[in-house]
C-alpha cells in the first residue's frame, strides 16, 4: 500500500470449506490524504490461486471500512472473459460479509486490549466508521460498540466514552441514552439544555462532529435503551428527576399553574409567527429560555450541513421553552405595556 508507517493491527486468516480463501488485512496508523474522497481508489488486492487479478477490489469491504489495506487470495472466483472485472455472485457476498466481520472483530479486540492504540485509531478513522450504521444495518450492534464520544461528566473534549461505558454508569430506572449534538465541545459543555441533567446528575453524551446528527438517524437503540436527543421534542425525566416538593396548598398551586398558562399564551401571541409553539420548560434551571426542535423536524446541525451543500432545507419553526421562575420571564409577565412586552419577548427569543 506504499504506507511507510507501521500498521496499528493486522490479521492473517485462512478459510477452508465451501469457500477457500486467505486474507491478510492491515489497519493503517495514519489516515491517507484522500480518505474523504468517496471516488478515490480503495479496496484490497485480489489474487486468485496466487495470480494477481485486481489492485483495488472494492467488492470485499463496505465503504465505511475503506481505510483497510490488505490482500485476498481465493481458490476460485468467477471473472469475466478479460479477467479484469469480478462478477457479483453469492461467493463474493459471503467473502465480503466474512472479511467485514473480521475487521470489526479486530477493532473490538483492539478497543478492549489496548485502549491507547484504539484511541489513536479513533482519532484517525472515527468519522469514517460513523458512516457504518447507515451502510451496514446487519452490523449496527458491532459498530455501535466501537463508537466513542465525549460526555458531560468526562470534563474533556476527547472522544473516549463508549456506549457500554455510558450504560454501565446510567442511573437506576434510566431507560434512555441521552445525547446532544452541536458545533464544538465548548458550545455543548455550556449548553443550557444540560441544566436539568446536571441538576439531577444524569450523564449526557456530547457529539460535536459534523456527521453525528446524521449518524444518529440510523442508530435506534443500544443494549435495549433507545436514544434521546435532549434538544428535540418534549423532555420528561420522570422518576430520574425525583419528586418535586409541593409549593403551598392546592389552591395556591392551581393559581400558579393558571398564571403560568396565561404567560405562555401571552408570549406566543407576542411572538406571533416566529415560533411554532411556546411552553413551560423542564430542561432549564438557570437560563430564561431555549429553542427546541420538533420531534420529527430536522436538527440545527443537519440544517447547516444541508445549507452548506446547497441543498433545499424544509421550512420549520422552533418551539420556545421558557423558564417561568427566571427574573427576565417574571419581568415580562409583569410588563403591562404591550409594545414593551413585545420587545422583551423578542429579546427572549433572539437570545434563545
């Protein structure tokens, strides 16, 4: 492969039975310059009975494993009459499935036995591996175990937390894996969406690579737990948040709820067509307001990627969640002048 750096790992395997072939596979230690050029040459070298056939046989590995280098030597594979084009047959598919499994097993073994070496691998090829869930549904579980993220409790922007680590540390009664996507680690670390989770000591995975939001559209669950984007839809922490202490008697509580409902309706009227809805929040403890994406709407990161690529983005309005106990929201609630109240509501929305 003309790579002067020593490989991170390699695997030599000889298979006998209905199919007979030998594989020699290498994981490079440094990413090639054309790794993200989808039309660049890729694949392993193909031999049949030790006769060289093809330099870049891409049929034997999926696109998300395009960084793997190596050789496959088969006892017999069907070629066309010029011996230049490999015919697509069940034999090729079986070898492809077996080679893919071997590479994923090699990565899993490295992740378990040598975390430092796997960390180096992830820094070079992690974003490419994240293409896997969309391309290889059959190996979703294997790929998910190899993924690494940052976390709200790790105190570092380094992607070292696996999904298994997260599940092992989850709180009793927690039935979801919470995550947040954004532009960078500092932005996510200081995000208001984390306020309720910090208050109740619930870990959140922080994802700041451009591919993350797109990838999460193909990851539905891990170890029986579904994924929940904490910036999307309504948030209900249920028993994880504990039982809130009652404030006052039932009459006072009912009056507070009525006033809160009136405030939400008023803010929605003041903002007119700028938001899809306004509601009280269960996410915020210190911030006055935040914008939430609808359950089935496109996320902010994905919208930016689509716009940067010149793609049409569907129109959608955000949902404004307000923290009624915040002084700014209370000030808005007390403002009787409608014009001033509209300015305050607009300021609340713009800051969110």
